[in-house]
C-alpha cells in the first residue's frame, strides 16, 4: 500500500516491488506512480470519483477499486487483503503516526510500515532480529522488554543504539511498534 512517495528512497520502493506484490494506492498518487513506471492493482478513491477513474484507467486494467472516504482507506485495504487470503501488508508513507496505532484488524495481518527514515514492525508478543553495531532502533508502546547489546538514547525517548553486532529480542504483553532506521 502506497500512501505517500514524498521523501521515500527509491531503494525502499524497489525492494518491496521486486516481489510483485498487490499494489494499493489512493487515486491522488496515480500520476506519481505512473511517472515512476510502477504498476498497481487496487485504487482507493471516493465513490464519486470511481466511474471517472474506471474510464480514464482502462488501459491499465485489470484494476480493482475500493471506494470509501480517505479516513477509511486503511481499514478497507486491510479488509480486502485479509478476505483475499493475504497475511501481510507493507505500507509506504512519509510519516508514521497514530492512524496505524489503533486499527482493529492488526492481529489478522502482519504489518510493516516504511516511512522516510524507519521501517516499523508491528510486534504482537515477540520480535527477534540481528542488527549491526550502531543501528538505531525505536520503540512505540508500553509494557515491553528489550534485550541485546543496546544503549538507550535518552535524548530521543524510546530510542536505542546497538553497541555490537548481534540479536535484539523484544517481548511485550500488548502490541507495540519496533522501528529500525533505514540505512
């Protein structure tokens, strides 16, 4: 799902698109995506725009349209993907914010969010990954325990720097977000 392309590294987009995923995007990004040469599968739009978009995008069919107000696009996308048998969703956006924190469907789908600087993983109970020395990681949420060779970066709140190459393990009693700086 592409929500914004502003300040997003091409390498981030290329990495995701090389797997030929189902690409979902709002109608306002159609020209940006076409100019970059990406294909797309599902268009998010308000109901009043759907017929016009169907006509103007005939050359790009087969396309699917999800009509809803912009505040429901994330929910509609998750519903559509879960119903279609998808078990994961990657979102490209310029800003990680509260709209991703409270979604009711999150236990039904693995969610990773790429913003301009971080790759955010939704952690339900446990997360484990190897990181190189000097990697910045961030946590959003409460009731978590993080182990590994890390130093807290108190100037940035719940931000940490890995002291050595090695595994970082996160355990939590309620879902949290784990962010790793995109290098």
